[in-house]
C-alpha cells in the first residue's frame, strides 16, 4: 500500500461523508422540533422515556431516543450524533443505516429497560454510543481502508465518549450508554 493509495482512500472517504450529511441534518432538526414541543408542554413527553422494569416504560424502548431532558442535553447529543450518522451512512449506505438505527434503538431500549436503575431514561445518548460501538466493531469484522480511516477519525474526535460508559452523575444514564454500546456491538456482529 502506497501513500497515494491512502490519500486516495482518504479523499473518497471524505467525499462519502460529505455526500451523507443531509439525512443526519434532517434527523437532528427533527429532534430539535420534538425538543421545542416538549419544552412548550412542560416536558410532558418525558413519559415516553424508558422506566425500567415497569409496564409504563415499555413505550420508551422505542421513543426515548427522541426525547431529551432539555436543550443542553440535546445540544451535547447533536454533535456526536450528527458526525456518527454521517460516518455510518458513508460506511453502510442508507438502507443498512435505517436497519442498524432501528435495531440499536430497540436493543438498547430493551437492555436499558431490563438493567437500568429506577429513573426515567431519555435521550439519544444510547444511540450515540450504539453508533460509536457499531463503527468500531464493524471495522474490526469488516476491515477496509475506508472503515479504518473513519474509525481513526471518530476515535480522534470522539474517544471521550468511552468515559460515558462509567457512572459520573445521577442525572446521566450511564446504563443507557452501556446498553447502547452493547447494542452497537451486537448489531455489528450480526450484520
């Protein structure tokens, strides 16, 4: 492999990422619309969060990634979520992206419902961690120069996400983060 091969792969990777920014931007805009609706209704949509081991928390398995505690929570999810969605779309294409997203949402939601502490778990952090872990696991199972480049860029900018797998605050659902990461690994293994 020559330097020219690496440079060519890098330019193809960057082009693929640039071409896949519209869908992530639309999804982030949708999350902000939901956040505004939630704010205007005094956080009423928090009822759509995961409440572990309680029948009322079952809808949260599917809907919790779309509801956030506040604008600050959504802001700090939006940046890595946008980047990881663009990377994932460039790696696997739109059809697999949708399939992977649905599977990560459902698996991480079920796992959080099973093992989470008694609290309402909301936010896209589990999906963020699912995408993060998926990209790493996918690169491990299906190594290509493009996948390795994206994983390296992702690790350079988002390595700090690994710290969210440990308890830091009672307000942070580290269980949801761990369940999201586990879901990403599971989905990558079976893809």
